[in-house]
């Protein structure tokens, strides 16, 4: 009789384990896991971050085409694992006219080493200046408005700068 009570007590009432092994626990101590307010860093060219008071280099792409300026973006504290869209507008501050723009759906990669560690990064974004001659862009003051749109949220960064055309173009154009 004691053995019967023992078996009855041990066999009942317990929930079966999840067959997938999912415990519901989420490890938040991993690179790029959102842990604060979303932040967008924007940089011009190849070095440094920040767009306030910068010179924005403009040129002609090697394959030809409309003048362009290149920007880099990185995002922190926003889940970009399913990609997103990068929007960059350059507005002439003298006329308040948008003179350059980019709207690019992109995939992001979580960087886990170096200066970009714990950020979602993507290839350069090229802002095009359609219908504007390259030399007409030299020393134009611009407001830079950059937005990254994720699946659930977006983040914005703005700054003021000046468009600059390399002297080599003045000799050829």
C-alpha cells in the first residue's frame, strides 16, 4: 500500500516538458540586442561619425552618372535583423529645396568587433543629385536628414554641413 501511494504521488500533476526545449529565456547579453533608446550614427566618406558641421564630398561615380555623396550609417538599440530602409535627404538651406536624396532598402549586419561593435551596419548609402551639375554643388550649405526604418521602429539623425567638390573636377569639367 505504501508503494502504491508513492507511485501515485510521483506520477501526477507535473506539466510535460516543452518538446522543443524552449525555456522562454532570452539572452540579452549579446551584440546588437536593444538595451536603450535607439541611436543612429551617420558619417560621411570613410572616417568618423557625426554630421554636424561637416564637409560633404561630392563627385561623379567611376561608372559615370549623376553626382553623388556617400554616407555610412550604423544603428544601436534597434532590431535590424530583418533589414530596413535608409533614407537620406540633403536640403539646400538657402532655398529650403531638397537637392539630393537616397531611399535604399538594405540588409544590416551585427558587428561584434572593432569600432562598430554592438551596432547594426550596412554598406555605404549614395545620395544622388539628379539634374544638377557637379560644379554647381560646390560650397552649397545643406541640412542632412537621415532616417533608418526598422520593422517596428525608426530613428533619425540630422545635422548641417557644406557640399564640397574636389578640385580635380574643376580642371576636367
